[in-house]
């Protein structure tokens, strides 16, 4: 565990907050709970936790405002909770800078897995003579992709899509956002085109790695890259 292993949960549902606290503590984290949003920004900046779990609807100050204010001064990882899948789409469109989103009800085990994945990305990479089989390298000048030192043959669109996801690991992109990034001038392209390209990318990467799939599907929303 890192020196700073504190997780700050900002959640006004006491029962949910207590359950999340129990699961995170069992996973080895030090957990603190705030039940309202009024003093959340100051507490986050003062404590500098390893990660923040932030509910959208809070008394005192809502999660959306808290996320904006924190992100203006800190890069602390933030997982936002919301009660509606549709709300995630709206939050993504606002470019809040949260690292991940969870729709209630969700499994506490899923939260722990998301926390571990985000914090693992923040750890310094160990130096080694052995090539990591999951190391992904993208060269935007030559349009070449390698995975564990082995080439992956992607089309230009597939490369652009993978690069957009890889540039912001853990960030959830809606299909509409990915269309804007990869097909900005083609109004005829539909959302399902993204799904087709993702399927092709996964197949080509698995052909190199076996069964490793770093692209996470977020039901009803879109995709994220998990390193």
C-alpha cells in the first residue's frame, strides 16, 4: 500500500457510506467519511487523500460543484456516484474531470476494484529488463501500435479511437464524445460505428496478448481504458 492510502468518501447516505467504508478498510485503505458537501473541498485539499469517492447529490454543496472546485486546485483521483445512468452522460458532457463514474446501486466490490485500478495507475513504474506484455505504445507520427513490444495492426480510425481512450486512462467517454474525437467531420457516422471499431481493436489486441482486454465497457454510456 502507498504511504498515502486514505480514501475520502463524501456521501450523505449513512448506510451506504458505512458499507463502502467497511469494504475499503478490508482492502487495506484508511477511510474517512463526510456526510455533507459544505466543507468537502477544504477537507479534500487539507487531507490530500489518495482518492475521493464523491456523491452527486449532497446537502450543503453538490458533488458537481465540489468536483469543479477541487479539480481547479488538485489532481486527486475522483470517483463520482450518481443515481441515474442518464446523469453520467450529462456529467461527461460537462468535462468535470472526474476519473470514473458509478451508477447507484452498485456493488461495493466494484468500487474497490475501481479504486485499485485508479491508484495502480498512479504508482511509479518499476524499471526492469523484462518487457511488460501489457505495455501499450502508440506513435501518432507513424500510426504504429505495439503491445508488449509486439506490433498491433490497426486502421487509422482504430488507432485514433484507441489513442483517445489511452490518453486519459480511467476516463469514461460516451459514444457521442468518441464520435466527435474520431469522426469530427462525418455527420453520417452513427454511435454503433464506435462499438464496431472497439470490437475490432479488442480482437486485434487479444490476438497478441491472449485474453487481456484493457477497454472497459460502461453499460449505457460508453468506454474507458484501464491500464
